[in-house]
């Protein structure tokens, strides 16, 4: 029995997204355990996977099947949503040449590799030439997609991560935040100045013990270690696939609290990935909807659940037992104050509820300026 155009597209996108999953796993490996000498080879592998994916999307048969499915095959329901996502992916891909896709992928890998060295040496000049090259290529790609989709260059890039998201809406929202946050931050700092000082538990906190505590709380929150794992990297992130979710964090021997909250934040990402509909695995409609939705789930777990009085009342004895902690610093009330303490800082992933959105607004404004 012959397959309909839509069914043929499903097969095509199943292959495409399988390659994307392979790319995600290679990138996780690159970020966590790959020796520095393998970076160039891994960058070439990632670029090849990008080229093959681009080829599947842009070959004439894909356009023919999309048009046939849109004209005759699918009218409504989940299949129609899946078809819309297929068309969106196709539209973005056909705006770019394979050469640009490959060059951009290699530049990204090279930038990320040199960033690891530059970060360790606190040497921004080391990463600057790679950043400039990558940014130049990104501007070129943004311009091509913008022309194809009739969007501004920034909106063309934004649409990849937040489908339908537009700067005109974000500008309005962030303008409100920029007006509101400074005074709100000042009020919070003034209120804290009249309170007793918050106590920080004293280390050292061995990384293995921090990891064991993180794993225990991940399990309590519902992370399935039959379908995922946690490792160490220079920056916390969540990657992999819905059936093989990978979390990373970094540990500070003098302060266990930041690594633990990073783990719980990434657990929020992981729970969302694991919760994606199994019936739509391997199809665009089965992918995460947007980075906005993704980040809402990670911040829900970190900021609303795991900094709550109820959670900390439960977790404080586990924390104290993990590090043989005792005394006022290990009391629930103090840890609640510690985890809700407001303090401006330079590192977004260590920010509190007030300064975290300030980091996001600043990065948004910087990103727009760099692209322009």
C-alpha cells in the first residue's frame, strides 16, 4: 500500500530528528568528557550532521510532499499541527546554503572550545576573534532568514527558539521590567539591611557528596535515572533526548548551595523533556515547544518549588546529613533566608528571583546590539 504525502513526510522527519538527537548527544559529550585534542574532529562531525539534516529539508522532494500534504492530505487535528511545524523548519532551512550551515556549525564548535580555555585563564582577548567570526556568520544567516520570512534579523533568529516570538512584544515587557526592577531591588536590599545577617554553611563541601545530595533530590522530584544521568561541566545545562536526558552542573567546594540549585533547575528542564508526548517521538510536534516554555519549567522547579519554605523544611535535614552540618546555619529558617536572599552579582545562573530577570534583560539588549 502506497504512503500518502503526509506519511512520507513523517518518515522523512523521523530520520531528520534522529540525526538531530545524535547531534545533541555528540554535543553533550563534547561539553563534558571529550579530550581537548578531539575538539576539531568533533566539530567536523557536528557540521556533517548539520549538512545531512539541511539536505533532507531542502531537497526538492520535501517541498513537493509538503505542498501535496497541505493541498490534499491534512485538514485539522494533531497532524495539521505537525505539518505546520514541518513547514516552519523547511522554510528556515531553505533560506540558507549548505556551505553557510557547515561553516556556522564549525565556527560555533571552535568558539565553544576556545571559550573553555579563555574562561579558565580569564582571558577575553583569547575568545574575541572566534566570537567576531561567529557573530559575522550569524549576521549573514539572520539576514538570509529574515529576507525569506519577512522578519527583522533579530526576529528571524528569535523565531527559531521562540516560534512566533517578536521583539515588539518582548521590548514592551522588558521595558516594564527595566522600570520596575531597580526600585524593587533597592527596596529589597533596604529591607534586608534591617534584618540579622544570613549565615552561610561552612565547607569544604566535597564534590562527591554534593553530587550524591543532588542525585537524591533529583529522584525525589521524579528524575528517572533509567533515562538520564548527571555529569560535571563548566556550565550547567540540560541536553540529550527525551529518552536519554543529560544534566550537567559545576561544583564549588566552598558553597554547595549554588550547585544544588543548578541541579534542581536543570531537573526542571529534564522533567519537561521526559514529559513530551511519547506518541509523537520523532516528529516536530513531539519536540519542546519553545525555550520560553522550557525555561518556565526549570524556573518553576528552582525558584517556586525548591526555594519554598515547604521544600526547604523537607530538604534541610537531608542537606545537613549529607555534610554533617549542625548549628544555626543549618536551620530551615536560615536556609530559607539564604535561598531567598537578594544580592546583585555577575553570574546569571547564581542569581536570585529579582536579579535573574535583570540578567535576562541585559543579555537581550546586548544580543540585539551585537547583531545590529
